[in-house]
C-alpha cells in the first residue's frame, strides 16, 4: 500500500515536471524537493477538496458532457499554486491546459509503471 502511494506521488511529480518543461506558463521554483512538495500538496488538494468540487459540479459536468471536469482540475491546480510558493501558473486557460497535460502524462506514466511492476 505504501509502495503504491509513493509510486503515485513520484508519477505526479514527474508529470508536473514534464508539464513545467513543456509549458512556459507553468514554473516550479526550486529543485527536486520543491517538486515533490508541490506534488504532495497537489495530491492532498485533490484528495480533500477535489471530491467536494466534483460533487457540487455534477450538473455542470453532465450539461457539458464532462468538459467542466477540466475546469475543476484547473481550479485544483490553481489552489495548489496558491498554497505553494514553489509553483506558478498562468491565467485561466493556461491552468486548465496544464491540468489536462498533468492528467494525461500521469495517466500514461502510471500505466507504464504498472506494466513494469507486474
């Protein structure tokens, strides 16, 4: 169980690092430990605030055929940037695109890591 949590934490940190490298509007100040801290904060925000925002936004998510979930993920990333001194993100569209990119990269990396560990 703890091994899986650490693997997911590292995958999210890697996804944030790749996103920061690809997008000029996303900047992670500091080294590896700052990146791991940002990933930890992002995971906690997703675990604590994420379900509440997703529950509240169910009607909008259904009305937009799931596209509003991108806005929710962007809001969670913006909250993370607000809580962390090491993460800077751009405006609304930059945050939503960065959240989409983090989701895709972490999904691909998570799939690859799960295939390697079996």
